[in-house]
C-alpha cells in the first residue's frame, strides 16, 4: 500500500518566494526574529522595509553565510 501523502518530490512543494501571493506583505514575526538572529551572527544590518518574500530570500542567504540550516 502506498502513502498518498508522500509524493517523493518534496522540492516540488516548495514555491519560489517571488511567486507567493502574500510575498509583498510584511515579514512574519518568526521571520523577523530569525532574521535578527542570523544578521547578528553574520554581522549584517537589515533594511527595515523587507517584504515577506524578501525576508525569506535573505534568510536563505544568511543561513548559507552562517552555516545554519544545513
């Protein structure tokens, strides 16, 4: 019996932030908190006017830079 919820292609479920319907909204509280942590670790300043999509991309960038999320 196969598991219908396990398509075997998790990458297909991840949508590019540029395609998010809510991407132009302000970042979530969780994004802001995590971005603050990552920025401190990376020694970077964050702009005040990031959108939800931009915050997601910045999180990816800073995770790579700091070695988190691997």
